[in-house]
């Protein structure tokens, strides 16, 4: 059970520091994921950035305030994005949905099926038969 002292200390920590810690850990986790996906090690990343392996280790242990410039360099070295803004994520999601819809339309066209907009994306065998449909998703 935490002591009153620790409870008081916790209450005195500014909210922005909690946000900073959370976002820092998210960024570090994403860098680790990108390293794993690319097959690179911390040593490889250090070499790409012209840094020592111990400096990269310090960055990725949460004991360093990584700047946006450093994150951009890491993104370049990993050929992957570490930070994606909500706006950019939303645009990508919409693009993926649009591309998936185009692929689906092509597949359905091959099978002579039709997506009708007035029935909220339900699939029909032909435009005139609205009684027989099944949900798209």
C-alpha cells in the first residue's frame, strides 16, 4: 500500500509530465517495433546515424528527451515513420478504405455483382433485385 508521502508526490506531478512520459514511451516502443520489422539492431541504427551504440541504448531506454530532429533522422535510417499525426492517420485510413472499396468493386464486377449506395453498401446480384442482399461487412 503506497504511503501518504508517495500519494502527495503523485498529486504534485504536473499533467504535462505524465503526457510527456507516456508519449516518450510510445515513441520508444514504435522505434523498437520498426527496428524489429526492418531486421536492424541498435548497433545498426547507431552506425546509420553515426552515433555510439551506448547513445542509442540511452535514447531507447527512456532516459533521454529525443528531439523531433533526432526522430526524423531515425525515421530516415529505418525508412519508416515513428510519429504519425491524427490528421495523417485519418487521411491514410480513408485512402485505404477507398482503395479497398475500389478493389472490392473490381472483384464484384468480375462476379457481376453490384454495390448499391442507397442500401448502404449492401451487395446485390443486379440493380433491380433489392430484396436479395447481404451485408457488405
